[in-house]
C-alpha cells in the first residue's frame, strides 16, 4: 500500500511538471506521451514473447515513438509505412512468425500510441487552456481507479468481473464513480475560481459527464488489458512503477479515457 501511494504521488508530480513546463517547452507533452507509448508497446512485446523477433518488434517501437509527434495527416502516413514494413517482414520471415502474433502486436501499436496521442490533440483544441483538458483526461482515469481501489478495499463484497479481475467489486466501481464526479467538479472550481479568480468560466455539465461516463470507460480499459494479461499468463506488464506494475498497468485506463474526453470536449468545451 505504501509503495502504491508513493508511486501515485510521483506520477501525479510528473503529470504536474509536464503541465507546468508546457508554456516554455511544449514538446514536453509529446515526449512524455512518446515515452509512455514506447514503454507500453515494449511491455506488450515482452508479454507476447516477441522481443526476440526484431523484424516485428523494432518497427513497432519506432512507430510507437514517432506517432506522438505527428499531426493527423502524418500519423496516417506513419501507420501506412508501419503496415508496409511489418507485413513485408511477416512475408519474409513467415517461417519464424505467425499472423496471430503480427495481428496482436499490430493492433496494440495502432491502438496505444494513437489513443495516447489524443492527449496532444486535446491540448491543441484550446491553445490557451489545452493543458487543463489534458489534466482532466488523465485524472478522469486515475481518480476513478484510485476511488475504486479504496472503496473496494473498505466496502467491497460483490465481485464485478471475477474471471478477469478478481479484486474489482461493484462497490468499488460505485465508489470510483462518486469520487471521480466529485474530483472533476472540484477541478472545475479550482480552475475557474482559484487559478483564474473567476475570469474564466467552466462547463460543469461537461465535467459531470466526464466523471459519470469516464469511470465505466476507465474500468473497461482496465478490464480489457487485464484480459490480455491473463491470456499471456502474467500478473503485471512490468515492475517499473512499484505498487502498480508496468507503465501500461498505470496507463491502460487512460488509453480508453483520453479519446472519450477528446470526443466530448470537441462538442462541449471545458473552458468558457
């Protein structure tokens, strides 16, 4: 528990540093997303036992690292090039690999960096307050997880999905929902009333929807990657973050939540 809390504090400080540095070094967010994407794909490759197959693994790492620096047009071209390289490698080395391995790795390389890159896209939605959008997208996933963890530990009795994640409970999910809604609204109050002293308004309806809908989406992301871990017969994707596991263990819910937040705030801007 102590390690988990300390690691959570360090991750929060890391996120805060990226937000603060954005004004003087905007590439900090792109670099952070690239590192997370790269580490996540590396962990997936390790779980699938594909690290030794360099002809698949190296292009996958390269794509994961490059996508966060691409706009929508160049992102598409990057994935076209990645597709060409990986499927050519599959043909050349068809005796050493299988389509199933290629398909699973390919889907992860497309999904993870592309989903995380929406954090960069969120910033571009509002040049002045975009980092507030990024902060909300990440917190919507993390707060739901933290709230569910503590609520489940204190009150959990009924299993949510025991065959995939035995520790998750219905009580924990409800607790995560309540805490997430409360934190989202408090973030709005802090942003508008404290940080900008009432000079900038906040769309509280959008924050309420992010808290309400972001929680089940966060849980869906967590359960999806838990199912992948079970199919690979591993407990965690890694041990980089004490008490949490690997990078992907901490950002799996963000992979699902960030695109949802991007879609929502595209229609309902947070800053008014």
